C-alpha cells in the first residue's frame, strides 16, 4: 500500500504509464513482482543482521515473494519476445534494432548500479589495497559484463554481491534468452542472418563453460506458451472470468503453502505457468493490474529490481550501522522498511525518468546511425 501511495504521488510527474500496448495486465504485473523481490530481500536482511549468514528466510511467504517474482519475470521475457517473433512471421525481423533495444534497455541503468556498487566497495576498502590493481580491474570488468563470467569479491570485500542483494544473477539468463532468439525464430520458420545464429551458438558455449542451469528454461517456455494461448479468443474470454481469478488466487496460495521453494520440482513451475497464462490473457486480478498506479509502478520495475538491494545496504551499513540495525526489534525493523519504501519509489522514479526512458527513446536514433555507418563503409569499400 505504501508503494502504491508513493507511486501515485509521482504519476504524470516523473513516471507516466505507457499509453499503448496490448498487454496491460503484464505492464501492471511487473511493478508488484519487483516490489515483492524487495520484500524478499528485506526479510533476508533482517536475519542476516542477526546471524551474519545470507540465506533464504524462514518465512515461506517471503521465500516465495522472491522466487515467484523472478519466475514470472522470466515468463514475461519469454512471452513478450516470442510474441514478437510470432507477429513477425511473413515479414522480416529487424534483428539489429531488437538487440540495440535490449542493450539500451538493460545496460545504462545496470552501469549506474555498478557505479554505486564500486563506490560502496571503495568507501569500505579505501584504507588499503587487499588485492593487486589488475585483479581488482578484472573483477570489476566481470561485474560490468553482467556478471556472465563471474561476480568476484572486490578488493577483499567478502560478500560484494550482497551490496545489490545478489539480484544480478538473473541477467545472464535474460541475455542468454535474447541471444538464443534466432534459433527459436528458425524453429518457427523465420530465417535469421547467420551472424545472429552464431551469437546463439556462442551463448550456448558460454553457458556450458560456466555451468549455468538450464532448468530455468522451463520458465521462459511457459511465457512462450502463453504467447500461443493469447491468440485464441476463447482462452482470453475464459482468462478474464471470475473463475480464472479464483484459479489464480487459489494456485498461488497452494504453491506458497505446499512447496518450500519453487525449485523442488516441475510441479510448482507448471502451476505458476498457469497463473501467468491467465494474466497474459487479460486477467487483472480484481482490476488491480489495470490500475494506472500499478502500470506506473510497472514502468519502474527494472529500477526497483536493480536498486533496492543497494538501498538496503546503504541503510543498514551506513545510515543505521550494522550494530544498531542488528539491535532493532522485529517491529522497529519493519518500520524502517516501511519508511524506506517511498525513498525507493522516488529514487527509482528518478532513474527511470533520467536514465531508462532516455535510453529507450534513443533506440531508433542509434539503430539509424549504425545502419548509416555500415552503409557508408560498404560504399567506401567499392
């Protein structure tokens, strides 16, 4: 409620929801997922301050806040981009623009978050170098590279990844899916250029070398399945029914109460796929996902997801201090989280307005510049 009230104060000032798009309920879902991940890590921080051990919280509800949030984020990615491929059948896919849009969507804010992370590392370790300079630089480059090839501790700061609450682990999976899209396109009859197929093969090689898990692929496939289902009017008519809403609520309650984690097997993933398909088909969960404020918070989802861990770290390490924070009672601790919520929303509104949105709006410009440069190079070579 605090998050919605805070978002409502800045709607039309810093973050106006998109006025277009077929999948309004997906737009409204994103912000809640990101905020649930924030609650998940807030609970982890409470026990981390007490024990010094970063682990899943004992509360099954707060475990699922994070895991279900990430699972549905993966499904959203699978849904949106497979839907683009389905809509492109019979015409050419603009692969250059697609990858430029992904680069500009993810990279600017990510680099901003990395600048904050490096600054915090410097503040905490500025008294001296624990690692050689070249080792620190290589570690920093690994972080800047979306931690695809690792996320090492920097300058001896144990648990560097906790500065961002470890949320960046999902980004290599996002990039892998984007790079694998040409193979998926080939499977449905499209003909991507060879250079993009080569990138897909390279992505598979990197995943193999660094031991990434392929079971998360089921979540992307769930989103892709939803992209098929929303093409049937009969499914969409059922998806917006009250029965479908009851199914969504019932399935989520069942998953939370029945499974300690969604990674215990395929069943909880399948159940979440059902939930996602109904939401993609237009179910707004009693109208909640179609609210203007929900869609506005959805615009900030990437900022909320990337920056909430850094905010928690700053609060508990610098503002309150680890010792004082560890002495907070349960109610005092969650009072701090309540007070931190509008701060998070305001900061994320600023980063969306001044980092994310300008980058997204420059996609066509950058695409045009690259094409013009390529054309000039070809003409000069003749």
